[in-house]
């Protein structure tokens, strides 16, 4: 690996030996979250990475379902015109009358008319389809264009404990809207060498949103996904990421397994499709980590 290409390395916390053994042992010790006696106001979290295919949508649906399993009221927002989140929850995205597009562009549109319940108790969805691709163009000429999603979500924030926004793979206006509406960001990152530079670029964008639009925004964590412990490459990249970003990296690491695409095809979260699989375990552990951060 070419050291010069790597992001700056913080002073390492934890011995190198610990970093070399990237199990999630510490996170698995985080105790079960206490049940809630009342709900809201929601903490809004964007799932962001400008690269596609890194596990944003999979992490949104899996983390959301795991949080719902811990008794949290969760709203998932599909902010990608591809509509993959909606499809992953078994929604026929092309037959929808009302989507996030209407919510962003029509002030008369009521969010309650757009929200769908899912097959998972406590888990609701604001669906999207290809219509949303027009929203970016339409919003550009609007005053307060970066705040459209925050405005749209406001009426239901008190009804949920967590809102997770699944972003499209770009740093365009839809993603800026998601970041403006959020208190937190989770960065799913494929355990691949070239992913490192992408995360550095994304951090620049997040810093700009913090300074210009949303001073409350914080990075909750970087989530290593598609990890394959059998390859030296995967292990090396994970070690580098942990050294570079330190505590910002979740203890939970999502391994590569065909169970995730299988669950997506079935239109179910992994926690419902294969509840006792290691993938479901990992996202329950991530849910505990997120609640503890
Ligand atoms: N941990 C994983 N192991 C194997 N396949 C995965 C994993 N996470 C996601 N996938 C699959 O990889 C593809 C891209 O994942 P997705 O979550 O849609 O990424 P993104 O939303 O960042 O584009 C999908 O087919 C998904 O089912
Ligand atoms: Mg996606």
C-alpha cells in the first residue's frame, strides 16, 4: 500500500494488536437498551456515502429494523430516486401515488399521507421512486432549498425515536437536504482500499454543511461493511481505517454475506429474513452502539 495516499493517521488509540483483531467483542458487551416508556422527539440520522454499492441502503433497513426490535419507533426515509430502500421493504415503488418527491415539492402534501407502515412493527417508511430525480432540479430555484426535507419531516418528529435517511450516492442537493435535517451521520464504508479517499472527501462536505447550514450535525460513526476476514486486503483496509479514524469507527463490522442480497430480494430486513444469522446479530449490535453514542 502506498502510505502517501492514505488519510492522516491520528495518534492510535489502543494497541496495534487490538486493531489487528477487528472483532466486535467490546460492542457486543454493550447491554440491551432500556425499553422506552414514551416516544420522540426523533434523532435524525443520515446514512451517507457518495459512492454507490457500499451498503447504505442495506444498513438503513437493517439498522432501522434492529432499532425497532429494541422498541424504538423508527421512520426510514428513502432519499434515493433508485427507490432501493422502498423495494428492500417489499414496496412496489412504481405504483406509488405519493412519495418523498411530493413531500419536497408540494407544500400541500401531508407527510401522514406519504408514510407507509412496513411488515416490521414500529418501522415506517417514506418511500421514493424515480420521480424523486426531478426534485433536485425543481428545488434548485427555491428559497431555502436546503431545508425542504427538514421542513417536511418536522410534523412527525415527535412521533418517532429515530429517523434514518437513506441517501443517494452523490453529494448533491438531496444529500445536502438530508444532512441539513439531521443531527447525526453514519458513513457506511466498503472495506476496500479506494474507499478511504472517498471518506476524506465526504468529511469535507459534512464540514461545509456544519459551518454553513447545520452546526448541530455530528458524525456518529463510520461503519465498515462487506468485510471479508479471509482476505489480507480486507483485514489491511480495516486496520488502516481504524488507525486513521480511531473511535469514529464503529466496533461493529459488517461481514460480506449473501444473506443481505437474499433478504433484499425477499423484501425483508435481515432481522426478519434470517433473525439468527450473524448479519442480523451484527446490525442488532450496531443498533446498541448507535443508541449508546
Ligand atoms: N454485508 C454485505 N454482504 C454482501 N452483500 C451486501 C452487503 N451489504 C450490502 N450488500 C449487497 O450489495 C449491494 C449494494 O448494497 P446497498 O446497500 O444497496 O448499497 P448502497 O445503498 O450504498 O448503494 C446490494 O445488492 C446489497 O444486497
Ligand atoms: Mg442505496
